[in-house]
C-alpha cells in the first residue's frame, strides 16, 4: 500500500505543479498581440486545449484523492462494482482504478450501446 500511496502522491504533486505553472503564466488574449485573425484563432485554440487539459487533470486529482482515502480506509484495490480485488497488474497500470477489468469492460460495453 505504501508503494501505491507514494505513486499517487507523486502523480498528484506533478499535476498540481502543472496547474501552478499554467496559473503563473500569461494566459490571456490581447487582440493587439496578434497581427491577423489566423494568429488569434490559433492562440484561442491553444487556450481552449489547455483548458480541457486542466479540466482532465482536475478530474484525475479527484480520483487520486479518492484512491488515497481508500488506502487510509483499508479498501484500496477493491472493485466498486463487484467487491472483488482488482488485479495487481491493473492497479500498477492505473493506480486510480475503481473497477476490476471485467466490470470496466462491462461498463464500456454499456456506454457504447448507449452512445
């Protein structure tokens, strides 16, 4: 558990560091900075991409916090759907995994059918 706790804390620190870099940078659009519409559109697209990336990172930080809580509660690695242990290979590949591989595959099939 300590190994996974360390991995999760490192991932969280990395994500928070990225967020701090983004916030400390100059993230604004000034029309006077761009000579034409193409430069403006490119800059807007870049900012939108960064925003989506930060949103995904925020979601991952939430999952990391949930995984850390599970470690503290002694239930880390249990599938939230069936209650079985999530395989070590899956946990190593995705330390924030909430579902075992079978339940995740079933969830993805349902999502595809409903899409």
